[in-house]
DNA sequence: TGATACGTTCAGAATATTTTGAACGTATCT
DNA sequence: AGATACGTTCAAAATATTCTGAACGTATCA
C-alpha cells in the first residue's frame, strides 16, 4: 500500500477506477469493482480496515461488499500467521472469475427463463381445445414466439455451460476454432 | 390486444413479466423489458398510447423507454397507412437483438478498457527509469496484472466480435464445434 | 477473567434511478 | 387558419439502492 511513485500510484488508481466502472456496467456495485481492483493491484493481501481506509468507505460497506465478492469467487480470505484480522486476496484469473459468476448468476437465470417458457408452451397446448378460431391463431403466434425464445435460451445455455465447463482452456486456439465454424 | 382466453392472457403476462425481470437482470430498465415483451407478444404493432395503457405507465415513460429500445435495435417504428400515430413492432430475432446490444454497448466498454490498460502499461514502461529497486518490483507486479487483464479483454473482444459478425449463423452447428475445441 | 480488536448487522441517511404529469412543439386534420 | 392529436421534454415526486456509523457479538489476547 505504501506506494511512493506518482506513476505507479496513477496506474493503480486508474485500474481500480476502471474496474469500478466495469463492475457497475455489468450490474454489480461499483464499490465491489473498486475493492476487487484494489486487491488485484496489491501484491500483499489486505485487511478489511485497510480496504476501508484506502477506498475511504465505511467498514460496514467493505464488510458487506466483500461478502458479495467472496460469494462470486472474485477474492478469498487469507490467514496470515500471527494476525487476528482477516485478509483478502483477489482471484487474479479473470476466466475463473467469469466462470464463478456465470455458474452462480447467469446460469440460474437462463434456466429459470427456460422453465417459464416450457410451462407457457404446455399451457398453450392444453388450452388448445377450448379456443375459438381467432384465439387459435393467436395461440399459434404465441407458440412461434415462444419457440424462438426457447431456441435462443437453449443456445445461450449451451454457450454458458461451455464457458463454465472449460476449466482453463478458453484460450486463443479454442476461440479461433469457433470463428471458423 | 383484445385477448379473451384466460390461458392466452396468462401466457402473455408471464412472458412480459419474464422479459421484464430478464431486462432488469442484465442492467436494463424493467420497463424496457416489459415493453419489448408486450410488442413481441402482439401480432400487430402497437402505439405509444396503447403501450402506456396496457402496462399502466405514463406516456412519458413509454416515450423515453421506447427511445432506448429503438436505440438498442430491439424494436422499430412501423408506419400504418391512414394513421397519424407511430406504431412499434418488436425485433423478434433474439440473436439480432443481442448483436445490436453487443455492438453498441459491450463492445465500446471493452475497447475502452483495453485503451486504459494500454495507457497504463505505457506509463509504467516510461517510468521505469526513475524507479527505486522496490518500486521496480511493484511495477513488475503491476505489469503482470495488467497483462492478465489485457489478455482477458482481448479474448472477450474477439468473442464479442464473433457474435456481432456472425450474421445469422450462431446456430447449433457452430456452437457444437466450439465445444469440441 | 476482563479488556481489546476485530467483523457483522441494521436502521436511518444519502444517492441514484425511474416515473409521473403537465407544458410544450409539431404535424395533420377540417 | 384554427383545432386536434399526437410525441417529447423536464422538473418534481416516488422508489430503489447503497452507504454509514453506532451497537452488538465473538474470538483472542494479557
């Protein structure tokens, strides 16, 4: 944290800031991004109080945000010998972070969407008998739209599963093969 | 919009609701998702007033949100003959929607991140001379982290470009080829 | 054991975001 | 032209989100 040089400090600051904006952009809180950035740009693990001091936010906020950060697998606790405090260190493998986030957050959402769609299709099928001529047309239109959505979400699901599954092979080679497809 | 059957109405409602939640989840406003859903589940284009009436929100809100929706290419205006009003219809190709969103929103963000990182690396390189022994170690650590981030964002950039570029071939086949990679 | 150094929680405060509705501008109608 | 039917804008209000800081619980120290 003691960081005398102006350029080093500037680089640190802009990275922290950038990750804050990025986090906000992706629907996380900005503080989460800044905390993550601060940890990422520190060779040594940092304690809750150090983080609060550095980012000039309350201990309570750090505590809650760090909880989220840990839940997303973006950082983990480190036990320092002879220290009573908790220390945190960033998960620096971005793909790992993405995998953690996807497996927790996006996946569930897609699954839920698929279930709702499935239930809707089922409901339409069952109602088919009791529909007037005009209603049947509307039902057919709905089925069309729902199928489109299902196809889309199934594809998205596959894509996400792929990313989550690839343990560390989301490398240049595998990407470029997709490009050829 | 006249939709007599209970089941049809329920399917419509849950789809609208679902897209609303999804929109919120991905950092759009919930109303945007609901507007999009409403349009998607209507065979006929709808006017601003009809949308406001249907979703029970103000005209102003519809106007502003529809602007966003159009900006993301999720819907477009349709001119009905003999009608003074604007009508909107949903872009029902989800991949097209995703491509529109990615090309407008995510891409720019990734590009910006890359530029910031590039600038930081440059700054570190230029400062190299004036650094103490200890500072050089820190600089080396920063460069490592920045390289990781750069690698990640370049990859993300490629992936996004791929999705945006693929005009309508984000189909099962091309995905499954990636899985083999 | 008592004192201390933490981390956590939560009600209230501060902010940020979204919505409303009235006012306004503009194109189309008679 | 005047009247009407829209779409848009924006300031104020309503909501939602995030932050704070004091209070509290707990584990560790002396």
